[in-house]
C-alpha cells in the first residue's frame, strides 16, 4: 500500500472481493453473497485516512504478495498528516519487506520513517544505525480516498467500505460512526481473490488512538524528523 495508495485514478471498479477473513466488526460472508450495492456518492464524503490527522494503532499485516517467506507480522503505526509523515515501529523479528531488505536491521527492532522529503529512513533501534531506502514512497495522504474518486460499497453490515483505483484496486473499511475508526485496508496485487496476492492491514481497535479526540496519543517531538547521519543508501543482505 505504501506507494499504490497514493496513486489516483478514476472511479473504482467494484471487482475487489471482500478479503478472505473479515474482522468481527464486519458482516459475515455467505457461500452465495448478494451483489454489493454501489453508491456513486460524492467522493468528498469519504473519510480521512484513519479518521484523524494524527493517530496511532497496532497493525496486523498479512502480505504474501510482497513477502512470501514471511507473510504475516505486526507493527505499531504512527501517522501525522500535519507533518506529511508516518512511522512504522517493528518489533524484533517483525520487520516488513523494507526492514528485511536493509542490512542495518539484521532482523532486529526496526523503525521505518516515511519522511516529507519523499525518502524512507530505516533505523535499527538496538544499534542506532540508519540508512535511506532507495525507493521514494512517501506518507499516505489524509484525503487519498477523496482524491482517488472513491466509491462507497454497501456490502458490510457493521462498517463502511470504500473502493478506489490506484496501482491496484484499494479497499478500505472503517467504523460507521463519526470517528471513522480504521478497521482494514486491503488490495490484491494480482488476481482478485487470490490469497497469495493479498496485501492487508488489520487495525487493532483497542490500541487505536486519535489525537484531538482521545487526547494526545503520542509525543512526536523529533519522532518524524529525518535521523542524523542517514544519507547512505540501504544495501540488501
């Protein structure tokens, strides 16, 4: 999602299947589900990413599409739209494909910062060593759904489901109340419905905290700043 989510295309085609294992906050699938109701509403009504401009949550990642040998892991996600930055804190052995491709981490505790300068900086928490990831990724835009002319799909009983086209068809579900608390993001980087092509974020509801709604959720003084001495390119193992 890191790059595909930022790409705006036209109105989404509704060929994005509901993911194989939907959280308890959404409706159960049947063997013969009814076709979804597509509401061609105003994309400007689409929720903000995560329901707030500054928020954090624990994420369970399922990503056989990019990491077939290590398809599931967890991380803590920090988002700050005011600074156009996002931070991924991976525990030891829980690093994503970026941590795994950066020799500074050696599978240890890893921090990935998507900085407003367009670069991603990878830091090994244990040693303090840092490198710059070669690919420009950037943080998720707070209004990426609206920018992408997202379509509302009325197929989940207890959640809102939005679909838009980027590099792949992006799906996003959130709570129906005014908090728009994130529930899940998913896309298929290949054939829709093929579990080996799935990339999915499941947001932990108990750890979710939105600054301004739930008080100050995290201290970010310096957390979203470019690390010192971090201009060398990351090299693979």
